[in-house]
């Protein structure tokens, strides 16, 4: 978490109330997004072992880009935060257009290898070419096995089309 002074003095964030007592930090305010020219209600808390930001508007759900800009207000570049998708039985929805960012205060979040998302510093055309080359390197049996594991059915026509390319 950035320092409370850094958060409060961020030019894009207008704090309305600030509470810093005992083991609880709470900052309520507005984030003005310079890209969309929209104002977002933000409630930030640090308590019970978690840092948390909720972001909302009355009729619009925040985008990934908005959530990234909110993350930059409260946390530094080298801190990992998450937006959870809990088990269905644990869903709590107090506001239809509100999203949350979470970070545990006393431990590092595990992160998956970046390669599972894609290749760093490689454009989308190169990524597509690498993926195509990998798929073309598979035998028909390997391709069929991969498709079946993912719930797809490949018939002989699919293999023949692939072989014709």
C-alpha cells in the first residue's frame, strides 16, 4: 500500500473522509478518470489483514482500465492485487456496478507464470504465429487428445482441413 499521504495527495483522487485510527484505515472519495472524464466513488480500507478498494458508479461498472488506474492510486507498481471471483455460495452483491481490488497485508499473493497468458514483449501477430506453429507441430493424435480434453470433437474433416493448410 502507498502511504496515506501519497493516496490523499494524488491529484486524480479527491478524498471526502479519512479515518486512520487503531488498526483501521478508511478513505472515502472520488476518482476522476482523465481518460473517460467520469467520476468514480472509491472506498478504500486497510483492516482485518486486507487492503481493499471498492469502485462504483450508480449505473456503470468499472472497466479493466479504470480498475488499473485505481490500483495505481493505492498500490505501487511492484505490488500484486486481485479481483476475486469467489465460490457462488460466498457471493455478496451490495451494488450491481461495484468491483473490488484486494491485497493481503501480511503475505505475498502467488502469481501464475506470465507465459500462461502469453509472451511478454511480443506483438499479437507474432504470438498468433507461435501458437499456429505449435499446433502445426502436433501429431493428429496429440491434436485429437488436446481437443477432447477441452471438450471439442474433431472429426476427420477437421484433420483433413488442417493437413491441407
